[in-house]
């Protein structure tokens, strides 16, 4: 009897140990699950904290076993912070490998040319990185750090990739610094030769961006505004009026044109106080290097572009032609 126990007990212990190790090292949390689970590993988290979070989220079966696996492999201090996506069908070893290799999720944030701060904050929020209200609050605080009244026009339009955890400050800095990197010494010199600051060029570029989607047409639009500024004429740019209208409904009214907001270039001469959106590199170049022309006016041609003119009489004819086009289309 005792001899039998001496044989059976070690076998049972061995079997239990095998089953435990198999559960800890080999078995996924849920072999059939197909829904991804998102887990954020914060900077400075201990292995114990990480294992507990993985267990709570349903990524692994056993937190103690996961810690043991990491220590046996001498990888307990190699886990990278960030946001991860896991399938519960992954084995603990596969989960650990993903953490070690830093296969974090990259959230895509696209800032389109012409976007205003509210739209940019919404794009960041839609990506799932940070809530819109938090970004908007940070934009106000960070404007002071960059020495401007507002960061409107300073967040460069581009596609960015961010991984959690990340702060609003870091996101804003990335977008502002991208614009600063692209503002070369050549651009600074060109602005100085025109007698404008970077802020003024970004302001003009933002108007150009709103006026035309056509890259090749931007220098012509720029020439109109440069010519008007040289002559002391009001810019009379509709996009600046729109920017100053709260809850704009898509149609510019006479009351909008007479509304004395600081951005109404039908009322106030010169450039508005600041950019009215995020200008693209093409628009910035156009603002710095306008086409050589004597144009002072332009109006839509009904085909996506514009017709330019040097005199008011020519402009009136172009406007009349445009209105005829609208009637014919209706």
C-alpha cells in the first residue's frame, strides 16, 4: 500500500504541476474569442500591475503564471509602455512577445488643410487618443507657451500616428513642431523680403487655402491679395467673414458682411488678426511666392476654379457669367 502511495503521489504532483504550467504557459484565455481587447501599459507600471491588468481585461488566465513566465525568460523589465490590442486566443507567450517587441497601436489622426481647431480636436477625439474637451482646454494653455494668442493655423495639416498613453501637450507639440520644421530659413527670408512675419504669412496662407482647392491656382489667388494689400484695398475675403460668424449655416448673408467681427475683411483693412484654419505647405508657398499679376478680383467659374480680373468692370462681367452658369445648372 505504501509503495503504491510512493508511486501515485509523485505522479499526481507531476500531473498537477504539468496541468498548471500548461494552463499558465500554453493555454490562451479564450481560444475561440475573436474580439480584440485593448490594454494600456502606463510608463512605470510594474510587472505585477501589468499582469493584473491583463488578467482583469481577460487577455490571460493567470497573473501569477504570467509574471513567472516573464521572469523565467528574463524579460520582466523589457515590456514597453503603450496601447496594445490582444485577442484572447493568444497564448501567454505570444502576449508577452507582443509586449516585449512594443507592438503598440498607432492611432491615426489626419488634419486636413483648412481645418480649424475645433475640427482638429474632433479628429483627435475620433481617433480614440484623447477626449475633445481635454484637447480644446490644452490648446488654450499651449498657445501661451508658444507665445501666440491662439494656435489656430499653427497645427500643421498632415497625417499623424499616436500611441497611448500620450498627453494633449505632446500631441499639440508634435503638430506645431511639424509646422516649425517646414518653416525653413528660405521661407523666413522670403517673408522678411515681403515685410511680413510668419504669423502674417500663415494668416494669408489660411485665407488662400479656404479660397481654392487647386494647388496651381493658389499663387494667382495670392497675387490678388498681395496686390490689394499693396494698394491699401480691403481684402473682402468671404472665408474671413465666415470664420467670424458663430454657427455659420453655409450661406453668407448681408448681415454677416456688415457684422464687425475682427475677421471681417469687408469692414477692416489689412489682414485679419490671425489664421482662419490650418494652411497646407502649398498655400504657405503661395503666400510667400505670389504669381506676378495685376489682378485685383476673382470669382468662381462654376467648374471648381476661378476667373481673375484686373478691373471692377471685368469682375462684374465674370460675376454675371457665373450667375448665368448657376441658372443654367438649375
